[in-house]
C-alpha cells in the first residue's frame, strides 16, 4: 500500500522532525518522513537550504494504538520455522524500523543547537528516509502475507536508548547507530538465510535492502562520533567504551559481522572489549 505524502510541510528542518515525531499513524509518519527528506534534498540541491530551526523534541514520539507494547522480557519467543513465525519476525523488524524513523529525526531536532557541519544533517535526514522506506517494505510484505503492522505485540524497550542519551550527542551516536544498528549487521544475514530457505524471495529482497542501507547508518554514527571526539580532543575508543558501559545495560553479543562492521568504520577493538563470552 503506497504511503501518501502530506500537502504541506513545516518551514524548518527541526519543525519537520517534530512533525514526524508527533505523528501517531505509522504509514503517515513514514510518508511525512520521506516528504521531509525529499524537501531537504531539493532545497540543498537548489542552494536554497531549508533553515535548520530551533532545537527541541518530545520526550516520547507519538505511536499508534497498536501494536500493544510490552516489556522485552514479556515478549513471546519467535519460532521462524513456520509462516506464522516468519510473520512475527517481519513484524518485529518493522517495529524496529519505525522506531528508527523517530530515533533519527530525534537526533535532528534534539541536537539542533550543537554546531555541526551541514553534512551531519544530510546524513541523518537520509537515514530517516531510509528507515521510512524500510518500514514501508515490511508493512507491505506483512499485508501480502495476510497480516499487518500492529497485529502482534512489540517490545517497548527501544526508545529507552533515546531517553538515556537525550542530553549527550556522543552517547546517542555510540548507543543507537554504533551499538543497536550495528547489531542489525550481525543478525540480518541469518534472517535472510531463514527466509531464503523458506522460499520467501520477496521478504529476502526487502531484508537485503535493509541490510545494505544499515551499513551506511552505522558508518554515519561512527563518522560523527569520531568527529565529535576529535573536536573535544578525546580518544574515540576509550570514549566509546565509557559511554556504552554507562548507557547500555548489557554486554554486546557475539558473533559479530566483522566484515560489515569494518566497512562501517567499527574496528574489532571498539566492540570486543564490551562483549560477553563468545558462546562458540
């Protein structure tokens, strides 16, 4: 089902971000995200940049009435050997992608008073656009399989990262793209293999798009984290270790996708010291 773009947009980028964050309906949120990203790109290309605008973001983004949000510990285990299990997995990924739309626009709005090169906003607007595209691919796939986003419960833990890092841009970059999105690089190849084994070529195609784009999102996080550390004369590696230990309440889980993490600018000595014992 195609998302319909809004007729008008706010005048500044941060107002666009707040509009996305304040939109509850998932399809409308993603349509607004994509329209705002398109307006930003067009303004930049025409050398008439959209003003950034004043900072500020809501404590929590607007959400649809469904799915029911539960504590991560109360979520049922997904068994991906059946079609119902694969639908549950697609639903869980769609929920992650919708949260990512809000997380990236929150970076734009919340930290608008942090002096950054224009490329910083280009990167996070593009990432938010990608996440909206990803949600649309997954929501369409769920509907093709006879389900829909909101049909199953989802966990309420993802926004905790935004709350815990609301006043610290380096911490936000360390936790969201460099930990949470980097985890996606580790687990997505296995998910692709499970859908391929089930003969679900359409879901494989959607997941391959997501996998490709997420490398770039992790790379943006690493790039701007290193930029901020350099500007503050901090060594990025111990700074990353300190921030993750303070703001992420669990060890990182191997096995790691070393190749894709390296492609995104995350060397092994960033994440291995934070890892639990490798079960292998």
